[in-house]
């Protein structure tokens, strides 16, 4: 019986390390730094992602909903940006890392890139071309209503607080 506490003490760091090294399940709804959201889901044996919301909802140049205006294919350049697939055929490339194609709607180009699971609530999408890399960190949304890129529960809470504090 003397050794049971010692065994537990020796195994505790291993158990703690396993608990803290958990990575994100990439499937679900994710918010980018700009407030836009992506839905990552399985597509066959791979992962794919589509645009769910963009912020602001309308293109400031036209006052209308965003289109895929930078796409070099004229047949696609007028399609709505919401619903456009931006991650294609991501395959596992080791623990917590996926490799595939990334479509950048800001320039209409497709790049080879990665989805990297950083924590249970965070992933990073990175793309590189000619040795220059860039990316976005995304935060996972859990059971939240998202309309127009805004979390409705947070907006309602803000409105209630504003009404209470407003003169």
C-alpha cells in the first residue's frame, strides 16, 4: 500500500499532460478574427469548409451582399460568397494537422495549406506561396445562433445591459 500514492504521483503528470494536450475536433462552426464564420465538415474521407457568414454582410463598394468578385472564373465571380467552399480535401498529416487546398476569396486564388488544431477551441488555417505564408486563427462556436456574423445571444445580452445603463 505504500507504493500506491507514489504510483499515482508518478502517473499524475502523464494524465495531466494527456488532458491538456487535447486538440480541437475540427468539425463545426468556427469564427475568424474578422467575425466571419466557416463550417468545417467531413466531405468523404477528407475535411472541407464553406463560408457561413461574412462581416460586414454587404460589400461596401456595392452595398449588396458579397460576391466572389476576385475569382478569375467569370462564371463564379458573381456567385454569393456565402456558401463558397474555401477548404478542399484536407487529409490528416499527423496529429492535429491537416493538409489540403485553401481558397482565398480575398484574391480569388487557391493555395496549398494546412489546418492546425491548436486547442479544443482553436484552429489555425495557413497557406503559403513562394515561401510567403499567412493564416487565420479561428475560434470554435458551441451551440450559438449566428446571423449576419453576430452571436445573437451576446447581442441580446448587450442590448439588455445597454437598456439598464442608458439614462
